[in-house]
C-alpha cells in the first residue's frame, strides 16, 4: 500500500534512539522528508546520518532540549526553514524516572511535567500555524500503556501520560473542523533503551538479572515477548499517513494484548 507520504515533511521528537528513531526511519523509508531532534548534538546528527544512509532521503538533525520553550520554537522554525512547511508532528520525550510516590519531591514532579506534558503542548503550539497550511496535517503523541494500566514504581509516567492523552483527545475535537488529525499510540513493553533501563532497576531491587526480569515481564504478554521498535513504527507511520485520513481522536495500544481491560 502506498501510504502517500512521499515528500511529506515530518518532525519526530526525541528520535536519536528507541521508538522515535524507529518511527523516523520508517517515515523516511516511505519517502518523507524527516527532521529529528534530541538534546545531544552528536547523537542526533549520527541518527540523521544513519537514516539518510539507509533510505537516501534527506534527514535533518537538530539539537534541542524539549524542556525549554525557546528550543522548541527554534526547532520548528528550523524544520520549516529547511523543508518549507510541516505536515506531520510526532511528539515524544524520554520517560520520567522510575520512582514510587513518596520518593518524589516537587522538583521531580515539575521536571516530569516539563518533559512529558509541556513538551507536547509547546511542540503542538509551535507547529499549528504550519500544520494549518498542509493538505494532510497529522499529529501523533507517543504516550504509554501506563495511561490505561498503571505500572508499579512509575508514578510520574502513570500520571502524566494521561495528561498527554487528554490533550490529544481535546485537540482532535477542537481542531477536527480544520482537518488536523490528532491520535496517540500507547506502547507497552518494547525492546528499547528505556525498557532496558527499567529492567536494570528492577533487577537491582529484586536481586535478579536483567534477563530474568525481561522474561518475567514477557510472560505476562499474550504473545510471550516484547515488541520490537519496528512493530511500533509501522503502526505510527500508518496513523500519520493520509491513508488514515478518517482516523482521529484514537488512543491505540500497541501492546501485544498486554492490557487486560475491556475499554
């Protein structure tokens, strides 16, 4: 199926590795002109070069701290300057640290708010004038299955991912008349650097190995394994594409059936 993404302009945040990188790579494979960002200039340039080398399409790497409003404004302006517009925005950010409620002070909560919800707010706000000029505008927020099924010791993520989902649904309703689509993917356990870090923290708490913790978590998934980043990216790119033109306001788990609820 042609996803009609050739020469569309896509900005994927926090894309030097993990789900963001996999999504940017798949968008580029479909012929999109992709921009990616992360805090580390060397890492994001290496990621951009890697994607471009594989696909042959232009990839712009921009160093930007998503907790800083000025960096986000500069990021979007740089993308539009480079490519002449913006069709697709994928909001993403590194996950807040693993911790229980009583371990978290006000500073930890504020840092997580800035990273998780305000980064999405600011990215969307900066992108909207340019998305309004697109013939097929789409926003995808990457959240987490924790918004539906909280995970122990992830109090910050459990709480703030729900705020991003509320924002996504609200904007789907508010801006649907303008033809701008807003959807969210709720990934579960996926083979990323973030999940490796979480498994290492669990192993330290339980006096086990990372391999044992991965196996224990995978056993709770109907498929008996974690997802690959590529499996996530395939769904993400479809939702961003014009082929999903009548899909908006969707909060889609990509979790191998791990979520146990009915709704």
